[in-house]
C-alpha cells in the first residue's frame, strides 16, 4: 500500500502529500459541494483516506525505532581497551544510527524475511528488541523470521491489553504511541514471530489454525493443497516445540478454527514470557525471583499505581523486591548483550 498523508484545507480540497500536494477537488468527490451534505461527504471521505493511510500496509514494514546517538570508539590504552572488550567481546562497537529497537508492522508477505535479515545483519549484535503490530500473513515467511530472531537472541514485544482481546496499545521506546484500538495486536502468523523472542512481552495475541490462504500453496486445488498443508502443520508444531512454547498453546492453535481467533489472556501471555531454557541460563548467573516474590511485587505495585493504601510492611517489601528485580534485570541484560557477540547471523 502506498503511504499517503491527507488533510482538509477548508476550501473544498483534500491534499495528498505523497503526490506533491496535487489536489483532489471536491467536484470530483461530490457535485453538491455547497450543500451541507456535500461538505459532510468531503470531510468523511478525507477522514476515511487518513484512516486508510495510517493503518497497517499491504506488506510489512520493517523499520528501526531507536538508534544509538553517537559512535563508540575503541580506546588505545590497554586498561581501558580491556574494559571495553569485556562489554563488547567481539570488538565490534555500535556506531551512530546503529539500531537498538525495530518494528514489524503490517501483513507478513513474501520478502519480509529478507527485509528483517538485512536489518538484523546490519545492526547485530546491538539489535535488542523487535516490536510487532500485525494481524498475520504468510506463515512460512513468519516462521523464517522467527528463526532469525531466535538465532540473534532478540526480544519480542506485542501490543498490551489489560483485559485481553484484540484491543491493544503499543508505544515507541520514547513513549510515542505506535498503535491502539481493535487493529493493534499480533495475531495469526505474527504470533509465531512473537513466540521466537528470548524474552516475550505484550498480550494482545491471537492464536488460530493457519488458513489455507496464508500459505505459499494457496493457489493449489484442495486435493493437492491438503498434503503440503498437513506438512506445514507438522513444521509449525516442531517450530513451536523448538522455541519451547508450552504444548497446551500448540494444541489450542490446532483446535482453533481458521475462521475463529483465540485471544490470549494476560496470565497466559505472562506464562510464555521467557523460554524455560533461557530462564535457567539467565538464573544461573543472575538469580531469579521466586513465584511468591513476583506475586508480592506485582500485587503491591498494582496497589501503589492505583493509589490504594499500603502498609509500612508492604512498602518496605516492595522497595526490597524492586531493587532485587532491577539487579536481576541488569544482570540478564548484560549477559544477553555479551552473548550476542558470539552469535553469527550471516
């Protein structure tokens, strides 16, 4: 889809910025320009074009959202050089405009894996997180994109929804809102990309059995398409097991008709927030909160955010757990950042 920007001038014209401001006169949209009905029609048409332009495009956009501000230089002094190499074991340093956070937005189509590969290769090992806003698309392409994300030890983030369902909200690292509402989610093939993250956040997630139209063999007649479809389902199951998605979600995907969508609850999304092997690998060095500590930290934090009364004991416990969580997260971040330097994505 060609991206356009449209605004109403108040003089009966809609302007398309991508066409150097060439006007669409109201006469071409409605003959009754001077009537109230004509004015309403023009405003409605312009609003529809704006909504059309800002929604997900006909092919996924793979773009960088957050970059380093300046070049890092390798010191010449041995002591300082050793300290830098401790942080960056490969000796590769981030440059100005090296990407730290990326966004995949829109339907997944053939060629999107190549876009993601170029972005990962150019910014590895510094690309840390990929945000996702997509209602699905080509399943095989999504699986390949997911394998690349897992290989690069990259985190994934879907839109958030407090109550569950398709109405999510996703924001830029600098708090600029990317999307919100009923189209702001990660569903169908997008779920396979989200699941590949070494850490996964967000919960506006939709799961369903892939439709035949979301495959590369959609144009085949039913009798010929059934065999590759069954093989694709086996590949999907194997992929989800490899990235340690619990079996109950694999079964849920298989049991949910391609005409329906199962929206993941907050609790279920949280249960998939990190693969067990990754959690054990991180905890071996950094430690981890117990289930009871995590429950206390989240529940007291919720009371504080809602400005409910907390006891002195709860306040002290929350402060202790907040410091512990910060220490664990800092350790995990450093461990993952260093590990990426030993991974090749080429």
